C-alpha cells in the first residue's frame, strides 16, 4: 500500500472524490457539521476579513498561496502518519 492508495483515501476524506464502495467506512471530513467543515469555515472567514483589510477584491494571491501550501503540508504529514501507522500500528 503506497502513495496511490493513500491518495485515494485522502481524496475521499477531503471531499475531492465521492465516497467509494471500495472504502465504505472512509467518510468525507468536510461534510456539513463535521469539525473540518467548521474549521475551514473559520479559515474562509479569516481570509475574507484579511482581504477586506487589504482592500483586495476577490482572492489575494498571497493568502491563496498560504492556503495551498498548508493543504500540501497537511497532505504530506498525513502521508507520513499513514506510513508510520502501517509500519508500527500492528505492533502490540
């Protein structure tokens, strides 16, 4: 189970692809009411306030760059945790 398998799971958990019959227990963490959905709402609200203070109409490229980079960091950390879990999780 490598990166491709992880990417499938990551995409389902992040709502990028729909839940799969292949992984019925893997749920979208961004569904309405879920913690990630609420936290992302906070990020979105903060982005809007920052852009308003900066006088930006639409999306500020620096704010977008921060969000995109943080998404990539989260994906990399998630992958490492997945690998460590696979490696050490079966130990008792």
